[in-house]
C-alpha cells in the first residue's frame, strides 16, 4: 500500500471525511479546513491549513512580522505566503514505524494551535496600537492642558505686572503730589520771608530818610 492510501485510511479512522481537490485531500476539523498534500516521496508527510490570514499587500511588513512570529514560536509549524494569503504547514519525515493516527492528530492539533496563536497575536497587536493611539491622545491632551496652564500663568504674571505698574504709578503720583505740596509750601515761606525783608528794607529806608531830615533841621 502506498503512503497516500495509508494516510487516507488513517484520516478515515480518525473520523474525517476527505474530499479530493486535485492538489490534495481536504477535510474539516473544528471549523477549520485542512489539506493533506500527497508527495512522490513516500517518507514525506505534509498537512496544510490554507489561507488562514490575508496578506496585506499595502502593509507587507506586518504580514512578514506575523509569519516570522509563528515560525519562531511554534514548533514544527511554518507560515508561508501563497497567492496573497498566509498558509500554515506541518511537514515531517516518516521513518516507517510510526502510528499514523497519532502522527496526524499531533500535526492537526499543532496547526490549529498555530492558527489560534496568530489570531491572538493579531488581536494583541491591534490592542497595542489602540492603546498607543490613546496614549498619544492623552499626551496631546496633557500638552494642550500644559500649554493652556502656561498661558494662564503668563496672563496672571502679566496681570501682576500691570497691577504692580499701576501701584508704582500711584506711588509715584503720590510722591509727586507730596513734592509739589512741599515746593509750594517752600515757595510760600520764601515769599513771606521776602516780603518781610522788603518791609524791613522799607522801614530802614524810611528811618534813614528821617535821620537825614533831622540833621538838616539841626543845621
């Protein structure tokens, strides 16, 4: 019996119904569609989980990151890009004494686990992007709040400066008024003294004239 017939019999024994798709035999497990790929190499066994993820042509880097993550983290499973989609493969070499049912079960479970791993990683990546966006929004809000608070501080400083200038102006005006009052008082005192001096001069002048008149009388 050739290897292909042995594998199909083992799949049937496991309860799977296979369908011939020319390139391989398809079967379903837990809602996922698997594909057994026969080979001319009787020792080579390959099962695929086709088109588990669409490869974004406009964002190829993320697709390659996802495949690299699977290839590094999942044992025996490899992710490959085929016709714009990501496929998962489990390939191994048969030594001839294995229980094919156990081998096939292990391959199917590993492929399914890799599929879940991809979905979980992608969801976490989306959550991280959303959290990064939220953080950016929060940082922007904080920057706006800081900017507004800085503006308020500047406004308050300007108001304080204006108030201080106003107070200084009042003080200056009061000082000027005081100085003006003092000057006017000095001027008044000076005028009083000057008037008194003039009066004294007049008195002295009158006295001198009286003395001259008296001298003339004596003569």
